[in-house]
C-alpha cells in the first residue's frame, strides 16, 4: 500500500521538538518517541506534520478537513467523533517558582491557593473541572490570566505573574516546580477523528499501531 504524508495532529510544542512535544502531550518522552520510531521503522516514508493548539481549535480544523486526527485532552465534547481513549492518566497540579512557599509543599489544597494569583486554561470545560475540584473555594480564587499553551503559562510563572494550574510536565523549566493537587485530580486523553471521513491509509495504520501498543 502506498503511504501518503500523514497529516496527524499531536498537539506538540511550538519548537517542533520531540521532548517539548512529549511535555505538551502529557506523555513521557520515551513513550511518544517509541510510538513514532516503531511506526516509522515500518513505514519510513511517513512524515508527521506538527501542529499545536487547544482542543477547540483542533476540532475546528478536523471539521474543515485540515487534520486527519486529533489528540485531545479531556474534558472535551467528542460526540461527533470516533475516538480511542488512551490508557495514560495525567495528574493536575500547580506550577510555581522553586523559591516560592508552595514549592516547599508535597501537595497543595484549594485553601493553599487562596490569595495566590492563578493562571488557568482558557477552555471553559477545563475551568469547569477545576471549579468542581475547588468546590466552594472557586468563587474566592484570584485569576491573573488564562492561557492556551502551557509554555506561555510557564513563562508567565517565571516572570512572577502567578502560579499555573496544569498537568504534570517533565523538565519544562529548571526554575519551576510542579506540586500535585490534593485531593488528586486526574484527566485522560483521546485520539479522535471524524466519524464520516475515512482515514487515509497512513493515518489508519497509525491508529491501529497506537491501538495495539502496550
């Protein structure tokens, strides 16, 4: 079967770097690298096109036929899509400067975050999940800014804007520390594609490759 260029969305970093890609995908770098390396060893003519955006932008591009597949972080409305839920779960926490008082804690509670300028995801569904976690304290938090890419939020944290609520990110910055939330808050990831649009041969084979992965 002739393989075409794989127009596959991975929601990766702007730098198009595999380590940064893994950080934004919330998948460990060896796992992501292994999937791409094992697939390309079988199909060396396949090329991965890198694109980064939030889930809403990705769904819009899939609707327009610009992307074959999207790796979407839950919570996300996927009623219009076929999807494969990935086994990895991502833990939420707060990204803070290493010299901050919060960095000295093993976990942080909603009470710990009151009075702290916070950076939140710009996605309404994600903020809804955070509101559930905060409970009654949600109405008392101080939101300094919203973001769509965590690298932008990390830069704001380094420059003293506030603390970012996000997933665990490995090696994003030596100047920052990730502190998990307590009680634990986790979320999943889905690989989605349009129900009414057949996958290209390459995309279909990559989907099967991920589905069969350990």
